């Protein structure tokens, strides 16, 4: 039997905590369709710019999102396809009629 190293378990736990917030999970669901700018994410989630920016920053610092500036707009996308797979799995479990 293979034992999962404690540092891997801790890292997975941190990653799950990072996406466990309702707004962060909503953002990830939106980003499954491709990169989006802050204004579009605000419209899609109903969040204020300051609140959304705080959550985007946290996910970027955790390596969940990346961003790219195009002109005056900043576009966010999911950094690792494995996170997209995880969000898709959550959608299949909790939103099977939407998948």
C-alpha cells in the first residue's frame, strides 16, 4: 500500500481551501469557458470590483490562476488544466443538469 506523503496531503488541502469560497468557485466555473477580464467576471458573478480583485489575487498567488494584460484590461485564466478538471468534476457532482 502506498502512503501519500504528508506534504502532498497538506498541499492538496491548501488547494481545496483556496477554491472552497463561493465566489472563487464561481470564478473558476466561468473561466472553464476561457479567459475573462475583470469586468466580465464582475458581471457574471455579481461581485464588486474590490471584492473580486482580492479573490483573484489570492488564487493567482496560490498558482490557480494566471493573468495577462492586454491593453488596459487584465484577463484571467485557469493556470493548471488539472484545476479545470477538478472544477468540471465538481460541476458533474453538484450541477449534473448544466454539464
